[in-house]
């Protein structure tokens, strides 16, 4: 986990630079694909995912080294051919993992966050799950284990394969000629994120598009069918933690309410969107029917709330980077507490972005909690070892959080509503 945290110290700034470049490009081309609140929500979702992964939260059903040890029919050396085989096997496994996530109710919960943005840009690529608490992906790597592909090769290729899926989340790159027959391109992935009937559940590949072409899930982007983004059951919140568990909560309620015992069991494994008939009639859920004319999610957001949301996001980024930088010194218990502060922080300020009344209590509680911890320990997770002035900065951050929560709940909210109606 510490190695992964170190890698993120370099990867995160790189991703942020690419985001900034796309935003500036859209600004100068007068073709902006970003909105402030959606972007803050997307980036904050990325924060929750990488904190969860660096802390190793979740249960792995079986590890790849275990499969390798017990199933390998041969032992391959780490030649260039082995690296190529590993890449192809990981991409093949990724295709089927992705397909399961789109086709099975239970698995959709761990993927819906990625599709929840009603924008399509590099930021939405950062919407990654924290609800995938049961790890089964190594099971899909059985071909690699049987061939004896070394664990070290898989461990290096896997994150590279993941990061390589970032670049094609953009609307600024058109079709790419002959590359459209080999790799997943922005055009193909726009189709994948679209909710148009022509595009639903298509282009499930991750790097290579050959799997979609072979298994019948390929769809070209059509000039007369402009992609519309989001999910058919809109998330209707900026809070990435809520989005991560919305679908599973719906499944739990449907399983509870249905009178059919067989439906209580099978709802989890039925196709995505399936609901028991009795529940569907008694508890209808609004679904987007006209993809070109549905109401996109927005909340009253003044210039100051937008600026405050960006401030909270950037402050969380700085705290998180320090957590990764000082990973080993903080220790496991400290990391769990630090990670909890980040999660609660993201939950708090994105709930405030939703203009939800109870957000103020979250913001005041986490602000006071942070201040109390600083006074109790005289430090912020070892920050004094670098400079004591930085700890004062964290103290001021929590103080601003308390003031911001109160101000945007009780003083500025009405003005934000008026501005939203005018705009």
C-alpha cells in the first residue's frame, strides 16, 4: 500500500495538470465541457477512491499470488512476450469485469458512480468506486495464473492499465481513423457513457476494442445521435459517498418490500434495472425517458459557494498528498483516522453543495473535531516535523470550515436561490 501511495504522489499532480489543460482549452475554444459543482464532485470522488485503496479497505476473495501458486501449469520468465501476454490478459479480464458491472444488479452498484456525471470530461474519469469492498478481480485472471505469469508483472501492468483509461474521457478529440479498429478512443467511450437507447451498455472494453467487436457490444458514435450523459436513474446529488451506495440501497428496499420470496433472492443477480413487479407498481422510480430533454441536476450556487467548494477540494487534495508523503510515519491507526477525516470532509462539503440543511452540523462537527485533535496532540499527524506553521494552517482550515458551514446554510442560501432563479 505504501508503494501505491508513493506512486499517487506523482500521478495525482499529472492528472490535475491534464484537467487544467482541458479546462483552459475549452475556455479558449469557447466550448467548455466543465461546470464547477460537477467537477468538484468528480474530483472529490477520485479522492475517496484512492484513499480507500491506499488504506486497503475491503475483502479480497482470493489473491493472484495464491492462484499462481496453486494453479500455474508452467513458469514464465519476465520477457517482453510475458509482459504482452499479461497486458492482454488484464485487458480481457477488464472487459468481462466491466460487462458484469453493466449487466448484473449487484455489480452495477460498484460502477454507477463512474457514470453518474451528466458531463463528459477528464474529471468524470476520476469518479471511481468506494463501494467495491469485495475484491473478485483476481478470479478473472485465471488464464494468467495458468500460464504462470509472474505476480510482479501483473502488479506493474495493472496500475498502468488503469491509468491508461484516463485520457479518452474527453469531447475535444474526434474519431481517430485506423486506431478506431484497435484501441478504445474518445469517440467510442463517449458512446459508452451515453444514455441514448442506441448506446446503452456498449463499448465495454478498456484499452483494446477487439473484445467489443468479437463479443457483440461494439457501437460506433453516430453523427445523428449526439451522446447524452448520466444514468437513467439520475444521482441528483454532488455527494460521491451517497452516489456510491444509492443503487445498493434501492436494491435493499426492493428486496425488503417485495412479497415474493424468490424475488428477494434473485433481485441481486438479475439484469441491471430489474425490479420485482409488485414493488415496481407500488414504489415507482423516476427514470429518464427523453434523453434530450431531461432536467440536469443543479443546485443554487453563488460565485462564493463555487469558490468555497473549490477551496475545500484543493484543501482536501493538500491534506491527502501529505498523508501519502508521510504514509509510513503516520502508522496504520493514524492513517485510518486521517482517512476518516478526508471521507467526512468530502461528505460534508459536497452535502453543503447540495444545499442540504444538515450539512452545517457535519461541517461544524468535523471542524471542531479537527481543532480538538490539534490541541490534544499539539500536531496534525506529524506535520510539525516539517514546519509548525503548517499545523496552524490546518487549524485555520478547520475554522474556515465551521464558518463556511454556518454562512452558506443560514446567511447565503437564500441569496444563492435567487441567483439560481435569475440565471
